[in-house]
């Protein structure tokens, strides 16, 4: 079970980095873009946190 959690954690950490890279590479983000990426980052962060807690148990 921990192998699945580790793989899933790795996936979401990659997604988190992709979002950060996308936001940091753009100079002309609109308010809608910022909200969109913020929501995506919030979801990914929540999933990472939940997986890390599951991994501890």
C-alpha cells in the first residue's frame, strides 16, 4: 500500500511543480488565470497533505 501512496505522492508533487513553473514563466497572468492556478494548487496541496498523513498511518 505504501508503494501506491509513494507513487501517487510523486505524481502530485510533479503536478505541483508544473503549476509553479507555469505561473512563474508567465508575465501576463490575468486575475482569472491567478484564480484558476490557485484553485489547482489548492487541490494538489490538499491531496499531498492527505497522502502524507495516510503514509504516516
